[in-house]
């Protein structure tokens, strides 16, 4: 008889959680997500900015190598596509030693193409930049333009 009482007690105690217990757990999970989530999302934004900066430096280096080979930077019409496509000018084709990037030019971390303009600002030979998260010129924070910006 003693064993049967113990067995009945085990059955009653292992029937599951009450609705109130489940709601309390869900509220706690929600509070934790509310505290941790914004911090994690700000890190994602920071990593996208760093990725854009690194990609721009990589493209800038390839542009300088191209200039050493053909004697000039790409024109606005040629754009940065000259890094992986030979020039149409027959005089420059033998000088072009590309492609200067292993793959085609990547999109910025927000899915937009990088901007290239000739000439750049403050006497720079070119401008190479991303519009940032908003995809438009100007902005602040993650929407700020990143790179060697034209004015």
C-alpha cells in the first residue's frame, strides 16, 4: 500500500505546467529578448559598416593597381566595371592586366551598388562610396555615406 501511494503522488506531480506557469516563463523570455535584442541588432549594423569599409578599401586598392597598368583611373562612363572587364579602347587593351578582383564588384552590405564618381572631392581623383543603410546620399548613423565621398 505504501508503494501505491508513492506512485499516485508521482503521477500527480508530473502532469505538466499550468497556464499561469507558462505565461510567467513567456513574460520572462520576452523581457530578456527586449533587453538583449537591441544590443545584438546594433552589432549587426556595426558589422555592416565595417564590411562596407573593408570592401571599399579592397576596391580602392584594385583601382590603384589598374591605374598603374593603364596609366589612369576609370572614367565615369567606364566606372569600376573596368576592374573586371577589359577597356573598349584598343590602345589600352594590351596594358590591361585584369581582372583586378577575383569576383565581380560586390554590392554593399545593404544590397546596393557602390558609387563611383570622377573626380572626387578635395582634389581626389575619384570618389568611391556606399550610401549606407538608407540608400540615399547623406544621412547619420548607419545611414551615413561610407567611403571616399564626392561632394
